[in-house]
C-alpha cells in the first residue's frame, strides 16, 4: 500500500507526517535539519530523496538531503555562493526533476546541483531582466524577503522552468535559463510600476496537472487564471472574501477545480474574522464555495504562507496546509472535511506531499 | 598547538568532529582551513562564502580577545569559536 508522506518545513527544523493511502491516521517524526529554519522541502520522485532548503542565522544556508525518508541526512553548500560578493541571506525554494535540483535564493538567483546536492553551481541570475537593476536594493527587500520565492520545473521538458522573483514577476525560460520572459499580462497591480512587463506581486503559481495550458495564481491583489500557459491572465477574485492570500493548490485530475486560502490583506495576514476556511472553485473561478467542515470557526487567526499548502494525486485527492502557528490540517476527501493532524509544531513555512510506493 | 574549542551546533553536521581539539595553525583562517580539510564544508558554516569573513553571528576569541580570520595564533593559544547568543 502506498505511503503518504508530508514534508513540513518549520522555523525550527523539518518534520515528517506519514500515513497510508487512506490518510486517516498520521504519525510524526522529526525534527530534522538540526532545528535550522527550513524554508522549503521537496521529495524528488525520481531518486526518492528529500531535499530541504534551510538557512541558519549562525551557520548560513545549506541544502539538506535524505536518501531514505529521513533516516539519514547530509548537508552541503559547496558552490552555493555569489562570486561577485552579493550576499545570500537564505535559500527559499526548491524544485527537483530530471536528475537535477534547483534552488532559488535571496538575493534573487537560482543555483543547480546535478550530483544529488553534493555541489552547486549558478543556474541563472536572470541578468538583464526588467527590474533586475533594483532587486538588490535593500529598500526592495522587506523583512523575510525570499528572492526567488518559487521554482516550477516542467515535468516533461528539462529546459522549461518557471520562477517567481518576489514582488516583481513570474518568469518563464524554455532554454534552460539562458533567456527568460516575464509572464504577467493581464495581472492587476495597484501601485506605480517602472516597467511595462514587470512589477507584479505574484505570491503563488500553480499549474494544473490535468491541462498544461491551465494555470492559477494568487497575487498580492487578486486571484488569476491563465488558459494559455501563462501568456495572458484573467482575474477571478469575485466571490472570494479577500483578494489577498498566499497558499493555493490545484485539483490533480480536474483542470477547473482549484483551492485557495484567502487572508486579510493588512499586516496581520490571517484568515478573515478568525474563522478558518479553504475556498474552492469547480468552474475555473466563475464561482467559489467556502470549505470549513472540521476547521476552527472561533478565534482562529491562522496564517498560511506561499509554500504552506499542497495536494496529493489520489483518485479522491487530499489537501494539506500548515499554519504560522504550527497546526497542520488535512482533508482526504477533496476538501469536503478537514482534521487537525498536528497541533504544536513551530511556525510552518512549507508543506509538500509525496506518495511513496 | 592551539587549543581549539568549537560550538556544539557544529557536531551534528560533521561526523566525528570533536568539541575541542589541538591544531597546528598560524592564524584563525589557517585553523579553519585545517578543519575544513578534514571535515569538508566546515568553513562554509563559520565563514561567509561570498565575503571571506567570519559569519555575523559566529564569534571567535583568541586567548579571550575577539579575533578575525587574520589573527595570529601562538603555540599555546586558546581559540574559542562561539555561536553568538541570539534568537529564540
């Protein structure tokens, strides 16, 4: 029977929650990575290894690797540095595919490893992209700035990669990082922008597994959908309680079904009115429904960050999200009902799910 | 031989790394280099790889005086590498 494994990156190390295909009973183990803040952890389906991007205030950034679901760990940052003296404050985002691991860092840049995380080299710094002249400016780097906040590798084409530069743009490369194209047309921005093609605050980018042309994104100002692989975007915020949020997950088998967690847009950035809810569309954003069965409905000021939600690929898909106050909630019935499967973890940065045969 | 004391936060990262050890080294940088040769990657945990200096929250003392990478070591120097007390 398949094992369902959640990788939960927290402010104080990586934790793992494990169940079977039924996803009813969960066991937890950790903390791994010696309590370093883990910004993102992923499972490499090809090699079966776990990679965790962690950055210690004392010992710097490193990528941790476990080849055996957490039994043993190594870490390396060999080559993970800017040669021109730019400061690397953290490693923010990971993508493992095609025998390669990509890591997004702050200040913005992407490094790669082709030897199972033993050594790293520059993949792309996105040089010359509009807006790049200002993204090392400290005034553009608020506390917690992630730099490259997300990387998505195409499942079929190893040269095709998407990356988000936090607060600026979604970029696409089809030539393995040699050139990039901003993919923001149709997005809304409620602030002045210096460049026509960039200046958009893309929080979360999700591709549908059921249709490569279908994409969703949670933006700083609104939800958006693309039907042409990111060439153009259409806003689909209407019907949601707020336009702001970070976390999102697409249905693995239905291109029109998509989940998002709206948050209050001020500095609090918690679920509206202290009532926890996931919102779902089944019609590509024409309408939204509130899913709250099993979620706390009083005094629940929960925040969920951009890597904090994930979905599995079972026939009846499950969804998972982790909060900034250390709870993990799970649904094994396509979001219809939820249960709290961890209650007292450190602040959660990321939740990724793996199905291990 | 310098008497080198390392922070406990390093022990889990490098198999067999002791809390204290004797090292023949001319400077702090030399001592860290010798540690890195035996435990590859250790330099990156103590020094900023892009700046060539000791990390902000790592403090090194030689004979109880705050030191930098170029601080010389005497044959009987005591070297304390401290993970600064900060955070929560």
